[in-house]
């Protein structure tokens, strides 16, 4: 039996913010659509192979909490695998230039 996907409220908020930025600031609805599509394509891969992407080893606190990440364009898609429950929880979508220690509230 495969893993079930769960999405945090933070993920949805992050995705909305990224889409709004692309449309309102960059004036690029096409980029927003491509980002949305690429995020969900990456989520499909993660659902089928949850251990494919590494722990976020750049920050010990984040790695210790079991956060893995996948790169989606300029963004990092963070998720956790809850192996006992067969759940992949998609947690956040954060621009790669952001200071993660200020973004993550662990």
C-alpha cells in the first residue's frame, strides 16, 4: 500500500503567496501556472517515492525534524514522511533565497 498525501495550511498559504507574487509583482500569469503545475508534478513523484529526496541537511534543526526537500524551480518544497502511518505531509513551499531559520517555526 502506498503513502497518503496530506497538505499543511502553511503549504497552501505559501503556494498562494508564490502565485500572487508571480501574477501581481512579476506580471507573469504564465509563470504562476507553470509553478503550480511543477509543484504538483513534484508532489506526484514524492507520493510514489517519498524517500527519493534528501533530508534538508543545510540546517540541523530542520533535518532533525525529518524535513526533506525537493527543488521546484526557484523554490524548495518541504515535506515529511511519517512512515508508521504511511503519510507524506507536504509542509511548505519556500523561495530558495529566503533565510529558512527565519521562515520555519519549528
